[in-house]
C-alpha cells in the first residue's frame, strides 16, 4: 500500500540501468575493488552516527534493505525541477478511524545494540531517548510549529532570554531519583551537562544544538520556582526553540548521573518519559509503561493529554538487512526505514507494508580533511570539477534528485537550483589543469583514501565519487572498510591523524533548522572541526592541538564560523535569508572543506500497515520533528 502525494512513477530500474549507469560503470577498468555492503547517504547510524551527529533522527538508524542509498536527502519544494505539486506534497499521516485502539506492542528493529545510554553523549539510537525521557518540546516541519512536552508554554522577552512554564505533576520513573517530582532545576541541570559531556565524555551531540545555552560560553539558567525555567542565552540564536526538539535535550535525574559516576552510559532508566526500559540484552530492548507518567494537561500536536495509546515497545536487534525486510513483510516488525523508489514499488503490494512518501529534507556531503586540503585551494576546486554532479543524480539517485546545498532543501533560504548548477560545475578538462597546476600528484602521491561502511546495503554513492575522481583526475581512491564500532572513530580521528582524504556521509538529527541541516558539517563549532578537522584557535577543543595544526585551518574556520554566527543572530527573516544565501555562495566558491552532494527529491519510508496516525514525510523519521518515535497519538490497528 502507498501513502503519498506523488503520482508520477517515471522510469523503471531496467531503463535506468541502460542509461548513465551503464556508460559510467561498464567501461571502468577496475584498479581498486569496491567492497560490498555499506551505508546509504545520511543513514543515521550508518550516516553520521559516525560523527557524533546530532541525535535524533539521525540519527536515524535506519538500516534499509534496498539497492540504493537509504537515506538520501531532500527535495526543495519550490524548485522548478520538482513535480508541479511539490510544494504541497507532504505525505499525510494515516487517517485514523473513529475508534482508536489502545494497547498493543510496537515491533521495532535495529541493526546493533546501543553504544551508550547517556542522551548527552550518544546519538546513534534515538528510540530510547524518545520513549524514556521528557523534553521541553518537539517541532514539526510539516506544521512549522513547536509543541510543548514538559513545557506548557514559553515566551522570549528579548533576543537572549527564553522563559518556559512547565507541566504540573511531572515525575521521574520509579527507578530514577525514587520517582520524585521533576522540576525546573532538573531541566537546568540536564542542559548544563553538555560542555562537560563534550570535554570529558566524548559527546557525539553536536555543539550547534546546545552552544547557544552552553554554560561554558556565558549562558545561565534561572529557576525561580519548580515550574519556571529561564534560559539566558550565550548569544542570540534564531533557531533556539526548534533546536530544543533534539532528543539530546532529554531531562535527566541528577541523582542518576551522580550514581553513575558523572554519566549515564550504563543507566537505563534515568528519566520521566512515558515508558521505561523493561529488559536490555544482546537480542533486544523492551519498554513498558512508566507508572508515574501522567500525560499532558492538553492534547498538543502529536502529544496526548492521556498516556500514549501503545502499551509496549520491542526493539529487536536484527543485523541482517534482508531479514529486517522479511520481518516487515511478515508483520513481525513495523519499521524498515527509508527505501528507494524501486523497493517502495516492490513493497507497496505487500499486505503488511505501508509506504509513506513526500518531499525529503535531508542532505549529503563529501567532507574533506581540512588539514590535508586547506593549504591547496586549486586542488579543492579540481576535485569538485572532477565530479559529474548530474551523473550522480542519474546513477545514484535513479534520476530522482536535485542539487544539494549547505542549507536543506525544505528551507526558504536554500539557493535556487539554477544558481547551484552555476556554482558547482562538472569540467574534467579544467579539473585536470588545476590538479596539475596545484601539484596534486606531488601533494597526494599515493592517491586518496575514503571510508566505506560495511554495515548497510548500498555504497554506490561512494563508488560513483571514487570512479569520477579516478576517471577525471587519474587519481585512485582506496576504500577503507569500517564496521559500526570503528566508523565513528575513523570519522572523528584527531586533526592531523585522519587516515582519509574525503568522507561521504550525512546527518539529520536536527533537520528542523537551517543552521543544522546541513550547515553543521561546514562550520568549526559543528562537525567542521571534530569531523572535518577545520579548527580555529578559539574552538573549545583547540587546547588539544599544537598551534601549527590549527594554523592550517584557522583562517578558513574563522570566516565560516563568523558568517554562521551572523545568520544565527539575525532576527529579521529576510536579513537572515540574505546572510544564509551569501554563506552558501562562499562555501560553493571556496570548496572548503565540504562539497555538497546531490540529494533525493522524494523520501519514501516503509512502515507496518497496521499503524495508524503515522507522521508524514519529512517528520516521519525524525525525533526532533516529532516523528513516529515521539508520536504518542499513533496506534496499532491489529
């Protein structure tokens, strides 16, 4: 079955295989064998879970049994390349019958067990944070509206002050702080942890999510009474409210953190969410209702006034992606994840499968190691000119994509497609000239290295980039395999010690704001430093590096960060749009140290057909945008 606003089916896989794909790949003389298995662009655990991405959807740990990248980015709804109805094509949630059925068990599945249970540290599995913790709010991209969770209301009296009123009757679960009342002091404590979690616990939660309220940067919290929280921002930030939807913004019990030795890495029940961990082992996690959870004072968006409709969750660990698909078809699982259009067509005839589709809002990037590439502007430009961007859309995205940009395609601030094509061109002859002029073969005498994940299905996006570089520059790429345990470590290795020259990934844990989707990869205080190695002397982690390493990227990093900070402080929407568009042009014309990759224009998501009130695309997968993991009004018609 298919839930969609799209009706155009266009070309089939067989036709596409005879087109650009055949021309590009059959003529290849294989000097480097490509490993089987890998990650789809942007897949949460497979995408930049690696990079300590954000945490939500990201997160998306969406292992998908498809032949194409499973989390391909996004569609600009207002672009001429889109179908005529693209601007309104947000897939509608399943229409709920009159009689809601309460109870039942949500059958979830994932590829690997959690790496940590501390929401301020890990971002690789958003389900447990969504179920077992309260957050101040969630934010819907579809509705462009924030809905209060622990907060009933909020106001912003000035550019650097936020004041929240909390629900009455909030309590922790019985295993957290004895089930006591939750207060504004707990929220302040939880949000004050991020700087220490970064410096001492190796947090994967990106600074762009919390830097504006970082106590290490001058922010502070006021708690005049148990139900009032004031946040005094370190600096004005236009995206403060939607960023609080991130699943990292979980409200934790101080007593649990102290009992864990300053962290929650091994503490399963430290919150007050609607559910609690029931069991955790190598085969699955199960969740039961939190008896202390009282719901909300009113229905708000996908939050319910009463307790959520579903009784239990079972999250089974299924490493084999084909087995995951088989379980969905059999009705033994309710989530498969993002699928390509061919897999969607195949699954849409299955009685136990529902396909949701609509304009995507993801991104994909080719991160360059700033330490290696920053001193060589001609080589960076040559690399970009060597990639056939339209061919990437034809081959990797099956002809169903648009040009990517440093701002996600669902946002009005994204550059028009025509301008992106002018800024990001394919010119092999010019690429070779610049490579020779810049001494590329002397700078990189052994060719290039990238990382190829071994824990999801398709890596043709990585294959295509490597092939483009080899054919158009004569430079081979060695693909270094990495399992899930090593993937993050390789991505975030210290500056000057990375084994790779470029790294293809994506991360959409906070896809609700243009600052994060996709700018998080470009600026030092995002992933630009910890992932891309673009450090500045004033970066919070700069003390860990010798001055000579930071000096390589400081000037580029300062320029990127200052432009980013300027847009974040802009209150006027048109002023902010102009700044963001200028920032995008700067990134495209300086080629450092990220090259935006084309992204899918349509996202498809495979879910169980018995689910009702499933959030539509693009909200469906993302915790921050109130996806299925946080949709308390979702229920099972079984």
